[in-house]
C-alpha cells in the first residue's frame, strides 16, 4: 500500500480531520471573534461588510456567553453603570412606536426604509454591547489587556496606511463582491453605496473651487469616521508599545506611524479630528505632569514643535489655512442641528425612531439636489453628530441614557493612573467632543465600547493585584500606587479568581 495508502491519508480524510479540529481550537481560543474583527478589518472593508461585522461576530460571542450561563462554568458579570446603558437599549427599542410619525420640518420618506435603518442601528448597539460584556469577562490568559490594546492599535495602523494610500491614489475605488448579491432595489441607498463601493477617499468640493478633493476615508465608509477612528485608536497603539518591551525597531516604527498619522490627518480636512488630536496632546501632558513624567512631556513638546515647523515649511500649513477659511458645511450643519432640536422638543420622550429628511436646505428652497446645487435638499436630520442622531431617534430621555453611560464610566475611572486608564479615559472624553460633529455608529462606537471594556478589565486586575499583595485597595486608587512602566506586569487572572 506504501505510497497509495499514505496519499489516501493525506487526502479528504486529512482535510476532514483539520476541519474537525477547528471546533476544539475555537474553544481553546475564546478571543478569536475579537481578533478576527479587528485584525481582519481590511478584508471586511474590501468585501463591503466591515460595518456589519460588529454584529455578525457578536453572534458567536452571545452563543459562548449563553453556554457559560447554561453550564454554570463562569458567571457573566456586567460592567459598572450597565443599567444606564440597558435603559438606553430599552428606549431605543420602544422608539419604534413613533417611527411612522412625521417630524416637523421634514419631508415624506419611506417607512420601510426607516424600519431597515432602525433595525441596522439597533443591531449595532446590541452587537457592541455584547463585545463590551464579553471582553470584560475574558481572563488575562484568554485575552490580555496588552493584546487588546495591540488589536485596537492595529486598527489605527490600518487607518494610517489606508490614509497614505488615499493621498497617493485619491480616485481608487472598486465594487465589492457583496454588491453582486445585493438586491438591485437596495443599491440606490446612499449608505449601501458607501459600503459596497469601497474607495480610498471621499470626493468633496471643500474649498469651493468646483474641484473635488479626495478626503481619506478607508477602511471606513466616510471620512468623518476615518478621522474619529484615527484619534481613538492611535492612543491604544502607544499604550501597547509603552507596556511592552522597549525595542528600538518598535520605537522607530511607532514614530513613523505617528508621523504619517499627522500628515494623513491634516490631508483628511477633518476639523473636529484636528481639535481632538490637539486636546489629546494637552490631556496627556496634564496627566503626565500630575505623575511627574517630565521626560514624556518633553517628547510631546518636541512632537508639537515638529508639527508646527512642518506646517510652516511644507504645503500642510496651506492646507490647514484653506480648510479653516472654507467652512461651506457650517450653515448646513447649523440648520440641521437646529432642526434636530426642534424635532427633539416635539417628541422629547421617545423621539421618532429613526432619522428624517429635511425639506429644502439652507442653500436653496429646491426639494432635492440640482446640477447647480448638489448639496441642496434631502439632507438627513441626525447626520451632524451623535447627539443629533440619538436625539431625533430616542428623544431627550434616550439621549440622557446614552451619554450618561459614557459619562459614568469616565467619572468612575478618572483616576486610573496606568496607561490603560489614561487612554481609555481619553477615548471616553472624546465621545463628548465628537457628539456635536460626527455620528458614532459601527467602528467608532465599537472602539469606544472596547475601550470601556479595557478600563473595566484593568480596574479588576488592579484590585486582584492589591488583594494578592495583602492590601485592601482604596477607592479611588492613589496616583502613586502604580507606575506607567509596570502597568502590564500583573499576574494572570483566572476565571475562578473572579
């Protein structure tokens, strides 16, 4: 039988054995959905399904946590303040009762489209909730805090690299494979178009010169999401570097990524993201000054100096000046925000379940875009920031619950002195900056929830450390209790210890 028998064993039977071994491997690696989601993000983007993967990969997570519950092998703990977020989810579900109502100042739109958008948004909220709870319940051996920070930082690296590609190839785009199986009736939807036609940039007439600028956006559907994700993922990349071995090549790579990140951020023309980056530097300087980290403050000052010099002697300074002088979207944003407040006041308890379309626009009384005014009409009320979106969808009550949850987490972990605490709190604080400018669905809210999970996990680990040392951990923990360099040296927490 010699060679033939060996060949048979390496044929279909061997493949079956490999497939059969996949189940036990997945059981031994419970963090695989998180790794697949973040490490595989460019793949999901190219397939046109990146925004949906936050929901799809929450399904095996829900299945595993249900297994924990049914078998009693591990209690499923909930994060602090989860009751506030649960009320928001309940309020979101209840708002479907008003989805057929007409909001003041808005035009007629298809109720079926509203229901589809409501379902998509609700599924995203539920998906990122499951991610938050799941990551918070994993142990250090299953998914260490540093690996979680690296995964978030990896998404930041993708954001920078795609930004560089967008600068070099601003017109590159293609049709995703999912477009060919999408029903033709759905393909005219603007959101579906952005998802199913991946592009490196979003072409817009920003400078008012009838020439369209390519604003980097990949691997996300819109440039605003790109800017927000860059500013909330790069801090985690720095944390992963700070808490690991300080190898020289990693330090060089880190500075290269940061340098290209600054350049691509400027070319993105995202003013809110510019402000967020500046506030992040100020925030880190204050936190480091409170801990006496003068060396790191000097590095931040040197970085700012280099950015200023680069802006003066390079075309970047001209780009910044032109962007600040051309705020064509400001009147549109102001009118849409005013209309969202009006609609929120008309239905303050439950809102209207979904967004609505404005009648006309600040540029024209025309109903719908025209060749001379492509921005006229049909602007979406709720598209000018997460505050407006949540307000028109769930009213003032739902808005209070949504932002109240993140405010509670920020207050609870405000004194965490570790790198995880600093980065996590920064991400939560940026929620309140972006709330008036960018919507936070899919990737932005997903990264924010995972940042909250890291804060929660870090707090648990610090308490375990304190008990292991024979100390009763005070609340809040004194700033001098841990050093930045030693934040990742905690012992492994087991499920039984929790």
